[in-house]
C-alpha cells in the first residue's frame, strides 16, 4: 500500500467516525463539518 493510499484511508476513517445515525438517517454535526472545513459555527 502506498503512502498516499494509507493517508487517504486514515482521512476517510476520520470522516466516517464523525457520521452518526439518528432515526435511520446518516448525519454529521455542524461543529464536525466546521472543523473539517476550517470555519467557525454560528451560535
């Protein structure tokens, strides 16, 4: 496995760990998305 493949796999796993199932729907919380995109959430 190449280094790029390993890095991509780790990044995908981090994202998958932030996906929650609520009432049979896959959701991500706003602060998790904000962290991924490097922005702040609105309060």
